C-alpha cells in the first residue's frame, strides 16, 4: 500500500475504533470493531505482519497483568470489601458532606492505586451513590470525585492503570523505584484536586443533611481479602527486586481469592474468566495494532518534532502538556502507545511526564479515557445528571493546576532521588 493511502486508512481505522468505544452501540463491547480493524490494517498492508506481531508481543505481558488485577479487584468485591468501605464512609462522615468528600478522596485514592482505576469506577462508584443516599447528602461532588481520582490517583503504582503498566515497561525502573518517584506527584495532584473540589462544589457541600436514623447492621471487615491484597503488594516489590515480572505476584493474588470463591461456591471457573474481561483485553491488543499502524505511517514523525527534549522542568512541562492534549484528542491509551517510544530515549523522567499527562489530562473531557466513559454510563444508570458543561468547567480548573503542580513535584523527585 502506498504511503498516503496507508496514512489515511490507519487514521480512519483509529477514529472508527475510538468512536465505537465511546458510543458502544447496542451495548456491544469495544472489541467488536477493534479486532476486525486490526485485521484490516494487517491485510491491507497498513502495518506489516512483523510489526503487528511485535506489538502484540510487547503488549502481551501487560495485558496478562491487567487480567490478573481485574480478577483480584472483582473478588475483593465478592469478599465484601467495597460494602465495608461504604459502611466506614457513612459511619465516619455522620451525614457531613465535607467529611464524606474527604472519605471518598481517601478511599478512592487508595483503591485506585492498589486495585486499579477500574475498581474505583465499577465497584466504588455505586457504593458512593448508596452511601450518599444513606447519609442524606447530595451525591454529585462525591460521585465526580470517583471519576477524577480514577485518573489522577492512578499515578502511584505500575498496577494502578494500564497506561502505568505500559510506562513501567518503557521506563526501565524497578517497581519500588517507580513508586518512589511517583509518590510526590501522586500526593500533589490529589491535594490540588481536593482543593478544587472544595471550592467548585461549595454549595453542595454546605447543604445540611437530615439526621440519619439508619440502624442497619454493619458488614464485617473482609480480613482475608485485605491480607491477600497486602501480600500481593509485597509480592510486587519482591518480584521486581529479583527481576521477575510482577504479573506473577498479581496472578498469585488473583488465584488465591478466585480459588477461595470457587471452593465456597461464590463463583464458577467461567465467572472467574469473565472477571478478567477477555473482550476488553482483546480490545487493548487490537487497539495497539491499529495505533502502531498510525505510528508507522507518519504520526510518530509529526509528534517527534513537537515533543520537547531534555529532562529540565520546562521540557517535562511541555511533554506532560502534549500528552494531556493528545489524550483528549485520541483517548489516553492510544496517546501513551504513541508517545512512549518517542519519550523513552529521554529517560525515565520523560516517560513519567508522559504518564502524568495521559493520567491527569483525561479529566478534561469525556473521551479522554475509557474509565471516564464507563463512569458516565454508571452515573446515568443512577439517574444522576452529568452535564457536559459542568464536567468541562471542573476539568478546566482541575487539570491544568493538578498537571502543573504534579510535574513540578516529579521534577523535584527526580532530583531528590
């Protein structure tokens, strides 16, 4: 295929795949179009078969890691972890909206970092709705916090987000080194978000809640799930220290919780497979092939001229800003796939700056990340209005400020550590 035609076809395929992922007609999964699109790209020569194989091989371990984390999060929910979280939030906040917002920020940040952003969106968001109703407070600030923190609070660990897994593989850092460098930017970004939320939702947070008369029985704390998650996190550190893929630790934790659920007849082998979301994993692999086709046909060269070089503060700010803009134009997953090969020669600092951009940037628009799109569907299921204007106004305040502060924090961490 000649170059202009290959450029056009690969761009059209990428736009079609992303549009399908946003709309999901008939409720069909993202893979329904992504997998055939990858096949078309290969069959027409928009991407060579060797490059397609290389991309699948590169993404394979990352996808395996993602599958294990999804299973781990699902069976934490089966064990009752999220119900216990909701009970704690209601008990601690005692009907005070500001205290509830603080509790949501704390829980969402930890759950996103440890169990991935999908756990915050799919499992915590409904719990927050129920807790707000139980406490008699307006749900909007607390529910919005779930989507913002699913992106922003996913900066800390390699397991927190699929984009992190990709950046972790490209950075050459160990698990502990990655976490150490991202700890300060993670705290800084969450802190900025909290200040923005307090001011933006001041009216909702000042509304008085009725006195709760709920005397329902508190669910027990699922100690087995907590111990398993703690051992899994320790396993990440140990495997990384010995040069072993941390995916093995994630798989072990997932196997323990899933095996316990199967033995107790709370799950079947088929439900364990479903918890790993095979269609979504296929979508990630297919999207990687389509993005690689776009990169091979000129996008890499165009972005290479725009991407700042160096590891100074201005360069890191420029890299993060470009990544944030690209994430909102083509979604953060394709953005990170495109930018990481360009940023990797600049060292770990450049790679982590890309990660800041593609994780914080999606809070600006619905299309910025798949997590935000999924959150919007969950919110509509609860009959809560989510206006595009309000979402964007909040993003216009939160994203630039959180991104700038977190990049400065990253620059400081790189110098300190």
